[in-house]
C-alpha cells in the first residue's frame, strides 16, 4: 500500500470516528431530551388529575356512577389529544378514562392501595400495537390511583429520521474526508516522489548534477533542500577525487620517468665506471624515496577523513616536542619549541603529521643558520623560519594540492604536505594560514577549533 493511500485512509478513518462519535452523542442527547419532555408532560398531567380527584368531596366515589364511560374524568383535561388519562379505584377497577383504556397490573393495584400519596411508577407499555409511556401515581391510603400515558410512535419516527440523517451526514463526511485526504496526501507525496525518482535516477546513472525542485518550507521542502545539498557535496567530493587522481598522475610521471631512464641506462651500459654507476644508483635511490613519500602523502590525503583513529584530549606541546626532536636528529638544525598548555580534542596522529609537515617545509626552504621556531599558544600552532619567504602571488595558493612555487620546483617534495595541514586543521574545526615574517622568512601554521589551557604548563624554548 502506497503512502498516499495510507494517508487518505487514515484521514477517512479519523473523520469516520469523529463523525460517528458526534452523531451518537447528538442522537443520544436528542432522544434523552424528547423522552424527558414526554415524561414532564405526563407528570404535569398526572399531578393535575390527582389534584382534581382528591379535591372532589367524594374523591373517587364520585366516579362510581360513570364507571366504563369513555369521557374525561371530572370534566378535566378535555383539551388533551396526545395524553390518555384514567382513574383506578383501590380495587383496581377503571372508574374513568379519557379514551383508550390503559392496562392495570399488580404494580398499579399496589399503588391504588398505597399508604402514601404521590408515589409514581414509570414504564413503557404496548397499547394497540403502539409503544406508550405510562406513569401511575397513587392518591393516598385506599384512595386509588391515576394513570397518564402518551404514545411514543411520533417520537420514534423523529428519532429514526434523526438516525438516518446522521448516517447520511456521516457517510458524506467520510467520503469528503477521503477525497480531501487523498488530495492532501497527493500534495505531500508528489514532492516525496520527485525525491525518490531523483534518487533512483542518480543510482541508475551515477549522475550527481541532478537537482530536485524545492517547494515550500515544510518537511518535504526541507528534505528536497537537504537532498540537493547532499548531491552537491557528493559532486564536489567526486570532483575533488578526480582532480586528486589527475594531479597525482601528473606528479607521478616525473619520478617514474626518471626511474625508467636510469634503469634503461644501467641495462644498456653495463660497463659503466664506478663514479657514473654510483651517480645513477643515487638518482634511483632519491627518486624511489621521492616516489615513496609522494605515495604516502597521497594515501594520507585521500584517507585522512576516514581514519579509524579515535579522538582524545591531546597536549600540543608533546606533539611539538616529538616533531622538533626528530627534526634535530635528522637535519642537525636548531628547532625550538615555545608552547603553552593547550589541550585539544583531536586525533594525535593527524595533528603530529601536520606539525611534521610544517617543520619539514621550513627546514627545506630555510637555508640560513637561524633556528626553526615552533610556537603553540591557545590551540594555534605556528612554525617560523628565516627563509626566502613566500611570494605575494603564491600566498593564496600555498595550501593547494600539488601547488609548488617556481623557485621550489627544483627541490624535493610532492606539493601535498601543506594540503594535508589544511585538511587536518579543517577536520579539527580550525583553519590553516601562511604569511611572511617581518625581517624575512615565513610563518605557516594552523588553528584548532576549541582548546583549553593546562594550568602552569607554559614552556620556555627547548634547548638544542
């Protein structure tokens, strides 16, 4: 069953319940009111008849001579057309009746001889095939009783007519609710169907440039907007992947070509002198290391967002110290660390790799004897050098993938190190930055979104 049908049936069902409940309540209230009116008229008639009989000097004895005559007792109630009245003696004999004789049973006989006036018994009886409402009222000790009855046939016809009208109104309401529910369901589901068709088309064709028309600001409209945003994000991700593959392929050609050339030289000239052979082998070793570094950075860049490394509180000073120690051992350069007690929630491996890339980048371009400075303050990591600095035209592109300045193309490197720094910063809710340092050199680093300060942990520059 489709969602549209379910919504239409649900609305029709709710409308049916509401209509039937209102109809039942209305019918019950009407029936109670009509029956109450009949009982009230019978009670008034019984009281008036009882008053006239008891006020007669001889009471019911005055009616003995009129026994069996079909006329209003004591000339009372002659104007009543709907109510039948009669007087019953203590012996259970009908002394007078206004029209049809009413039934007298044991209950009525008990009231005719009751010791208390005004006691009443109500019941519904069948007279000549018609239902009647009957009330019997005692007149006092051995004084007899009076009866009053009224036909319920007209009331039953009115109630039957009311039932039929309620049933017709309920049926019309249910049909109207079903039609309205179908219209509402169509209005809602047609937009959902567009999203479904678009999702099926994307699944079938793989095209991510499809969009869903957005109508309204309700849940369906928000779903269409979110779906379009999701397709846009997937399209951008796919474009980034394609661009990464293309750029990586372009960058891989150079070391691979060099490797093939050197291998070809070794094969064709097996009798190379020692110096030439060693030079070729050195080139092979250098290109192999370059290629290894490039592959490692490509893997890190492509998989960093999906790493399984869990986030935890990380003290940036520990990472900076480890990176600085490795750089000192590997390059023999002076690398200092000036850090506060910044603690961040993040992935320690990714953050350490980002700091390593910054320090490696600084040692590669800074050929002076000045120390490389690593500064950590409030979740901000800076690596300062005294190298040639960054050309103003290159500053906006420092963190682009495979972006290498003209002056840096002769140096080793893949052009991915700073791109990894930017990705790591963005993954941790921060940004990467690069600027020229006053007095020469560059300041390159990144920030982390939220950091707290470890009390009393500010460090002075570490000794070389």
